[in-house]
C-alpha cells in the first residue's frame, strides 16, 4: 500500500479525502510520468455516475492539460471500457474516475498505461513522490503547447462493438434481467444484450448521481433474484457501479458467484482447448468447491492474495488467461486486461447457448462449501504472531486434520485494524462456526 495509491488506485471520501486539488495533481503528475517522452500525448478519461465525478473530471482535465497533454473525455462509461478503448484509440494512458462498488459519497481515480494495465508500484510511487515530496519539476507549457479537452462521442458504441465481437452467438430466446446498479453500465449493458437479440428487462438503470450502488447491483442482488422469479427470466445479471464485476442469478433465483462463473467458463474453455495450462487463477478466499471441481476435471487452481491486482500479476507471470474472485471480478485476458462484468456475462451466456443448458444446470458442477469469518481482536504489534505461536498452530492443525479434504482454515491479519480474520470452510455449517469461534478466542487470548 502506497501513501496515496491503494490496491485499486486512489480512493476516499469525495471533496474531503479525494479533493479537486488532489485530482488536479494526479492528472498533472500522471500525465507527466506516463507521457513525458511523447509529442502531444493523449490521455483517455472515463467515469461512473456518482455526483462527484463532474468535479473530479474537471480537475483531472485541468491537470492533464497543464503539462501539455490532451484529455480525451469519454464521459460515463464502464471501467473496463477505458482499459480497452485506451488501446483502441491509441491513447498514451487512461484514467477512470470511480469507487466501484462503494457508496456514492466515495470516489476514486485509477490510472492505466497505454496497454490498459494498472500501473506497477514503481510508477505509482514516482507519482506519489512528485505530488507529496515535489521530487521533480514538471514542465508548464504556454500558448499553443497547452493541452486541449477533446470529447469522444462514440465511446460507448465502440465499446459495445468490441464486447459483441467476443462471442459468436445470438441470444434470441433468452429473457435477461439486468441490474445496472444505477452505475456506469446503464447505457452499454442494455445495448449489448438487446443487439444480440435477447429480451431485456432492465432495472436500476436511472442514475441521478446519488443512487449508485444504493441497495442494488452485485453487492445487493436480492431484488434482482425476486425479479428473475417474477418475470420467469432465464438469467439475472447484476453489475457493480463501474461494471467490472458480475454476479449472476439462475432461473430458480439462486445466486451464481464469481467462483461458479469461472468454473463454468473455464471448463468450457478447457473443452475447446483454450484454457492455458488448464489453470484458473483465484485467491485464498476462493471456495473450496472450486478447487475440488477443477481437480475432478483435470484442471488446477492457482491462488493469490485477495485482490484482482494480484490475480492479474499471477496471470501475466505465467501466461494464464482466466482468473478472478468470488466477488465477480473476472479477467478474460484473451479479451481485456481487467475484470469486465458485461464481457463476463457474454461469455457465460455463450456457454449456456452452445451447451443448451440452464444456468442452474451448469452451476451444479460445483458444490459450494459454507464459509465462516470471525474477527479476533489482538494488539497491533501481535497481528502476525499466530505464525510463531505453537498453541495456535497446534489448534489450526487439529482443525485441518478433523476436516481433512473437506475443509480448510485461513488466517488473514487485517491491513488497517488490530484484527486477525479467521475463515474456516467446511461441509457442515454448525461445525465450522463452532471451530471458527473457538480458534478466534484462542488467538485473542494468545495475542492480546
């Protein structure tokens, strides 16, 4: 974690932590660092629907133009669209203004390079040093060398054209309910599925700047579940505020999360010889059921720390082309450089269409194991002490031996609180709850 940048860009309470001044400085320093060798560089900007987006966009544009770069403005558009369109338009970098699934009072700024990838730590640290330590003096051109603001009118259509090109199916006969979270997918998502022939019912698609993620979208799919049942739809699709995540709902109203979606798409890719090294990249929080289902199919699950950043790093390091998280942030690296909710939905629907199977049939290939998470309050200096504490390690070993291949224990110290998170996964809900509480109490006693 950097001084400004977290695992997913710069985030904070808009106009309090993430101010117009900081946005200006990020635009200025980011443009300078990423395009300093370019003649009249171009930086693409997109944002979600939250009210603070106007303010932050204006400040970013001012910063970019002040160092002689042109700001190419796409307006409200999904985060993954900027990753793709940066490459498509030949821009030198892209900037996304969004706080993803967070509530409307927060916002964030993410920067991608000319290939659509998140910046490496070294570049983020350099940008931080310029802003916080004034380590470099940036050029401030005058006259005709100042940058311009250029509005792109067809950005959403260009993105939709790309999305539909990733599948070779029509969706005639499908009834689909979309939950756009009053966010960045409200225009693109209905356009994509409607253009492929589906009957589309759209909900939470009237953003007003304050209702993004407001008890809707991928973090609150309850109303979508009810609407799927009410309308007799084949599938429900819930995106988050910036549309880089997808949670699906089956025709029976059951949730189908990122782990299940990866299994469905991954097994289909394996059958077609498209899954690199027969491997999917997940995280330590991926459900045990995903691991076991992949093993049965002759595939592997590689695990990283929690965070799509780490998933992508592992994929790039080893050449894997499918990875993601339970939350529905799934990366199809053959198509885009980041998680893309609409693209993921298209891949899922293509499998349903080609196999002529319902979502519930496909999801049944994986048995989801219950997971219990209990927080243990400890002293800040002892957060990592569980690694060397013999009593704690003995208890962890006992639990793992009890469950054998039908469960596991995961201990994760919080990065921001004096807390150790105990996650236990197993076949029996009551058993894992009892074991998680017992282990958390022991950790509190030993590491207080």
